[in-house]
C-alpha cells in the first residue's frame, strides 16, 4: 500500500456537491445581474443604507430587499455593520457608476447572452450558430445593441490594458500605432495615455466608429486619433510599413483559421521594420476552463469564431518572418503574444518570466500548474510514519529512510521563495517523466536552482538495483510525502480542494512540487 496524494472524483460527498454547484451557478449570476440593474452599489455609495432605506428608494417591500442584501453579503459583494449595508472594496471599485473601472455594462452584456446559451443543444444539432439575432433586425435595435456591446467591451478592455501596458514600460514608443477591430479604442487609448509621443489610427466598421468617437472624446484623446471605416477581412486601408505598434485585441477569436491568418498578414504588412505586433486574446493554454467555455461561446454566437492555441499563432507569425515572445499570460483570463521583425526588439519588453514558464509547463500535459510561495509549503513529521507503517515501498531507494528528512526539507525551503504545484495523474512513471521535463524547462528559463519533488516511489526504472546503488541518480527525485511535505495541506493552502480516496479504483490525482529561484 502506498501513500499517494489524490482525490476521488467518483465517491464521497465532493462530486455530488460539485454537480449541485454547477447546476445552481446561475443563482449567483442572476443575483449579480439584478444588483447591477437596480444600481444597488451606486445607491449604497459612499455611506451605505439600511434595508428599509434602500427598499424605499427601490419602491420594493423591505422583506425581500433584506434577504437580497443578505445574499449579496454572503457572496462578498456587500458588508453589514449592524443594520447598515455597505459596499466591499470589490463592488465599490468595479460596480459603482462613475468609477473609472466600472464593469456594470460588461456584466449586463453577459446577461444578454443567456438566451443564446439556452440554444446550445440546437447549435450542437445544426453544427454551429443558430440565427440570432434576427437577420432582419430593425436598424434602431441593431444600433442600440451595437452601442451596448461597444460600451460593455470598453469596460473589460479598460482592465485588460492596465495589465498590458507594463509589458512595454521600458520602451520609448513614438510615432503612430494601429488598432484593427478597435471597438471602443480602449487598448489604443491606454497606450496614448501612457506614451505622449504616440498617435493612433483605428479601424472598424463605420457603425462602430460612431461610438468609438464618443468614447475617445470622453477620454480627451480625439485629437490624437484618426478613425478609418474598414472591413478588416478585406485589404486594410493603411500605409504599409508605417506603424510602431499594431494591436489585435480580442479580435482573432471571432474568426477561423483563414481569416485569422489574413489578419496576421495584414498586421505584419503595416509594421515598421522595428515595429511590434501585439496580439491580445483568449488562448487554449491559459486558464483552460475559461478558454474552453469562451470557445463554446464563439461556437454559439459567431459563424466560425474559435479560441486558438498560442502555438498556432506563433507558427503563423514565424511563417511571416516574425519573432514572437511565446504566450505571456495576464493575471486575468487572457494572454498576449508580442512579435517583431527583429528578435532584439523583444528584449526590451518587461515580461513575466514565471508566467511564461507556467504556460510552458502546462503544455507538458499537467492538469493544473499553481504558483505557491515556498513559505506556504507545509512540512510535518508525521508523513514519515505513514511511509514506514503502511507502505510496502518503505526502504526502497529514494524512499524513506533514503530520502531527505523533514528537518532537511525545511532547510532546503529556506533557499527558495517560490514554487509551482503541479497536478497530474497516473501512471506514475509518465507523471514523473513529466515532472523531470518541467524541472528542465524551469532550468532553461533561467531558474538554475530548480528542483522537483514528485509523487510516490521512484518509477524511473522497472526495479531498483539489487546492490543498493541507484542506476539513474540524475533522473531520480524524492517524493513530496517521503521528504516530509504534507501534500494535503500544501494543496489546500494553494486553493486546491483535496480529499482521500474512499473507494478502491477511484480516480486519483498526483501532485509534485517544483522549487524555483
């Protein structure tokens, strides 16, 4: 019997509750939608209200309002002091109208998609989008919906550009930039606000640019921007080789491979020899669950849109003679790829080395790659008892007592400040080979002190040498549990739910720890 870190997805209470939480997820979103529609957070700003006061303003019976406010408290959007309800930092920053980072319009746009998602089964039956909205939509309704969409996407883009701009902070960007499929122009606007020497040309449909002009005027940037109506799936009405920076932000996912390749080629043609191409989008390799759901959203709501792999984009850029950074994940659900005609032009970017490493390691096949602080790794004395009493592999090479003792593991952790928790699955040998690959990727990325603890007894060889001398010391590593690491508490401190297997044959998860510095 071996002590391995895993979770059973087939037995116990965790799986039915997960299904229940999935089935009732819309409860959360409907509460949020309603609160935004009623403008509850703006009404509570800045001093808060009692349930009676808010009910009076909303002209609603107080009993229901009080229950509604208590629910908002329970999901972290409101706080309560006695009878006074007030905004939390989250809702106060993002859900109060007039605040610079207000997200209400983006949130309510998600509500407009609900009816289309309810047609998912029909979309699967017909193989794609079911006609929605109606083809003969009235012009007034079309314009209203388009304006709502542009405003909603502006909410989201304002947050994204705050993550993107720091990547360019060390560069001196001057001249003219180009954003294709610009929408509200928020991404280009972020660069204009950060680099006074820039001007911009924005491309989009004429009906969209009407609202783009309004929003740029609100930002005080209209005098630095030229708006050019264009169908970006045709030849772009711009000068070849003119632009310092070309931006494709959340636009490639709206199309399939042929159109995406066209956009990349047009962007390359517009670049100056020393220019940079910024591609910001959802990618399959980053936040896989959200990326998969967004890809399904494209299946439902567009005619051929999809979420691409970053590798596919990189290959297309290479075929155009461009060098690319690889996927640079943002803290949120999107990532960027930055390309240039000269490799040295990318050297001045401020890229998150660890974030790029996480993506590379995920590509090796791990289910989860979770950054953790080395200080959050839990080391305990009891783990050795479970190895010695209850595991038939005790005494094997690289297992206790031939593995580092807890005291030594604590000493080693003092030499590190960060680590990655890697989640995989059996068979053990395959998992351990993946862990060694991950350690190598970290070393090649510049983390010269990279060292991995994996899961379970070493399975590199079919059997250990009878003379007690390891035949593969370069490839063998100690297990987390054998070195005194409490895998359960370490995983939980990283935000991962973990439980013991309750039925023989249940699905298991392996964990490894990759120390970085």
